[in-house]
C-alpha cells in the first residue's frame, strides 16, 4: 500500500515539475499578452508610442525590427504628427511632499489589432 502512495506522490511531483518547466519556458507572462523574449529565428518585433511634441501636436512613432535566422534583417521607423488631446487637472507632488493640482496633457490610449 505504501508503494502506491509513494508512486502517486512521485507522479504528482513530476507533473508539477513538467507544468512549471513549460510555463517558465513559455514566451508569455501570466495574465497578459506580453512576451519575455522574442523568437529571433523569424519574427517581427513592433513598438508603438506617442510622444508630446508641443501643446497642439503629438507624434506617434511606430518601429519594427525584422528578425531572420537570429539576426536583425531590418529596422523600420514611421513617424506621424497627430493632434494633441486637451489638458486635464491632476494632483502632483514635489520632492518635499507638497501636493497641488496641475494641468497636464492627456495621453492617447493605444489599441492594437493583429490578424
């Protein structure tokens, strides 16, 4: 009887080790769609950001790095000027711990669809 219990415990531990190994080697983090590393054998790594240019303009920057056989094949960049969003009041704190309301530019939300 004890042999079966020991065998069952060992089997459960092996299953747990296999599950952990698969999860740790997965490029995806738990709970979201971000990767920990890029498969550089054949992939396109894309980055999108919006930067404030001035009070009335923002710049959307899209960059692509193309990976082929573990080397960078190309780096592609595209910039577009877009209208800046309005300002909003938010609470800010200085180095002394004093806080006050200040006006800051709103940031764009980014939604990406991949097919």
